[in-house]
């Protein structure tokens, strides 16, 4: 019985750590989609950049891949965010002035190219063999790492929530709701979009770095690009797009549902077990359609400001202008 | 790498271009009328290919007979997806439709995998000897693909220019409000557009499977070059899709002369990005 309990506990820690990492990525998508209306379906690409940067910066020197700089955990996170942000900047430069569909298609293209490059250019990340031996910070104990991840999640939440409530966040919402209106109010739409896109992508890179240190191994196929991206979208929409609490809640709920479907498909007869992943994707795809049809605002809908603002808040708005 | 090799690559490019063209016409038509990029289009291709494969493998019918069955399956599933889900989401922003179609893509792909399994399949058993024209080689399948595409494109052209429904589609694509005022039944046109787009996607899927193999991922992998072709031709312009498909197809195959073949999708993407920067409305597009 005690063995069962400790097994259960370690599974719980595993589940919570991944849910918290997804929470970080879901917050990142909320900055881009929830707050600004930017449609990024290349999440897996930025996630992969973050994971590889963490691997290259923190592992000891190795001839089989780039670097092995042997720097500490924190340096890996910084580089992961910086490189993801830089790539996002160039993607934004090309696409943010265009229609939203084009951004969607461009982000898919970028994440596909990132995967192709990582797979074919052996000198960067050892090709399909990937990079192993990425250590956890402080201690190998999964509980310690869970604490680290929860700390990063909390920090990200407070930073993003603060950004949302700031004048900057209000401009993002304004241009999401009414682009021409925001432009007429003298806001440089392109600049605000770029800032939101780069910030969101940096946080996605951060999520990727956390993942690399947790699993200890990165490879081009480790990310299942389509599922990772899709799952984050389901998380944000289920939780409540535009609401940061919702983004985190959605990540935990959907991750538990997603992991639960695995327990379900493991009950299938042996002949069908290989088909389990297809069945799980089918279930989550149907879940998304049901949410979109029945509760498009999510579990925790976005808090809308009251119409007819009080004199105090309108004076505040004038101060910012 | 001499002239013959380049010509050979150009031939492969035209074959790939035919497949992309059929996919891109559907994407373009749907965009013109519903104003959203259908991310399930690639997986409708996969579904059409597998439906045709079912006919070939169970009834031992020839592929050209199975093609219409695949096209009907593609049309039916597209219309069903519209009636069950998209129709109810149409009043929201087009981007919600886009997310929904992304989920639909995964639903269709997992269904295909559940029914037919994850392994590769093939229409043709063994290897058909390619035909030689001087130093150039063309396989019989590739000739079928070219011929089939020409027939289908002419049929689509006649449909769009000679029939009431085709004209209504073009009218709605040009100006939705004006079309409604003239008494066009918008709902009916939308259903027909889904049917036509789904059938064309399925045909593209059958041809792609004929040229390569059937896998559950085949359509999704083709989606990026198809979007590239549709953007190149100008979204919402079915005739532009033909030009776009050919350019992307030939460029992708020609790129293998200098780059590893693994980067073919990257070439399509690069051409698309250059296009977006230089002429965002597409080669044949002037509006918007």
C-alpha cells in the first residue's frame, strides 16, 4: 500500500509540474491572443527554441552539438527568452502588418522550419538524436523542481497580470476590439502588436526551457508540435481567453483531462492500445468544438470594464494619453 | 546537375503543382465566401485519399473509378463539419472558425488513423516502370495526375462560369452584401462551396497518395504549401490558385537541386513570405 501511495505521489508531482509548465505557456498565449488578438499557432516552435537554448547553454561542453556552455540554470532561461524574442521579432517584422490569417500561416511555417532545421542540422542539437543530460537546478529531487516551476509560474502570472492592468494592456485590448479606434486615438498599432507578440513568444521560450530541465532531454520529435500547440489553445479557450487566472486554470484542468484520457485508453484491449493516442486527440478535438459552441467565453470569462466609467477612471485614462 | 536534371525536376514540380492547385482552389474559394482559412483542408485531402483507398482495396476497383468516391466522401464530410459546427460559429469572428477548423483537422486525422491505422499504405503494389522521353522519365501515375487535374480544373471553370450556382459563388466572393440583395440564397451557396472545396481537396489527396503514399499525416504536411499557393494567387481567387500552385510546386522541386530535399516545405514557405512582403494581395489580386 505504501508503495502505491508513493507511486501515486510521484505521479502527482509529475502531473503538477507539467501542468504548471503548460500554465506558463498558456499565459504566454493569453498575452498574444487573449489580450491582443494575435493568432499564433506556432507555439511549438518558440517552445522548441527555448528548450534547445536551455540545453545548449547549461549542458557541459560536448562535440556532438553546439556549445555545451556549462552555465547555470538562470542563464539558460535568460538565453531561451532572448532568442525566442529575437525570432518572434523577425516573424513580426514580416507579418504583423498583414491580416491575421497570414500571421497564423506564417507562425505555422516558422515552427515547421524550426523543426526541420533542428532535425537536419546536426551541428546545432545533434539532429534526431537530440541532447541529453540537461540537469535540474539545485537538486534532482522532483519536488524541488516542482517548487521552482511553481515559482516561475507565479512570477509570470504577476508580471502578465500587471501588464494587463497597465495602460499598455489597455491599449492592447483597445486595438483588439477596435483597431481603427485605437489608431485614431494616436496609438501606434504595429508597435504595440510587436511588443505583445515578442513578449508572448519570450514566455513561450521560458516554458520550453522549464520543460527541457524537467525531462532532461530534447529532440526535434519530443514536442509533438501539433499536439503541444493545439493543447495550449484548448487550455486557453477552456480556461477563459483574456483572463490570466483562466489561462492558468485551463492549463491545469485540460492537462488533468488530457492525462486522464491516457488512463482511459490504457484500459483498451491490447490490439487497440497503439491507437490510444489517436483516440485521445479525437476526444480533445471534440472537447474544443463543444467548448466553442457551448461556452466560448471559457470557465473564467474575461473581466470586462463597466460601461460608463466613473469620473476617476476616465481622468486616469486622460493622464496616460 | 545539368539541363536534363533540371527539366526532370521541373516535371516533378508540375506534378506537385497540380496537386497543390487542386487543394489551393478549395482554400481560396472558401476564403472568398467565408473569410476564413480552413485549417482542416489538408486532412480532408487525407480522408478523400483513404476513402478512395478503401474502394480500391476492398472492391479491387481501378483508381480512376475510386477517385469520384473519394471526392464525394470529401464533400460530404466538409458539409457535415459545416452543418454540425461551423454554421453555428459563423456569426462570431472568423478567427473562431479558424480555431474550430484546427480542431476539426485533428478530429478527422485521428478518425482516419483509428479506422486505417498509423502505418503507410499505397495505391499501387510493386513498382510501375516509368516511361522514358529521351533522358526524361515520367511515371504513368504522374500522367494520370496531370490529366486528371486538367479535366477537373476545366470542370471547375465551366461550373463557375456557366452554372447559376457557380455564378452565385463568384458573386458572393466579390461582394457578399450585394449578392444577398440580389436574392442569392447565401446558406445554399455556402453549403455548395463546402461541397466543392471538399471534393477538390479529396481529389488532391488521391493524387498526392498516387504520387507518394498514404499516411495519416499526408494532408497536414501538404497544408503549408497549399496555403502558400493560395496566398501567392491571392486569397479568394480560384484562378490565381492555379498560378500559385504551379509556382510553389516547381519552386519546391527545383530547390532540391541546391538544398537537401527535407527543406522542400521551407522553400514553399520562403516563396510565400517574399510574396507577402512584396505583394500581399497576391499575384492576381488588387483588392483589399
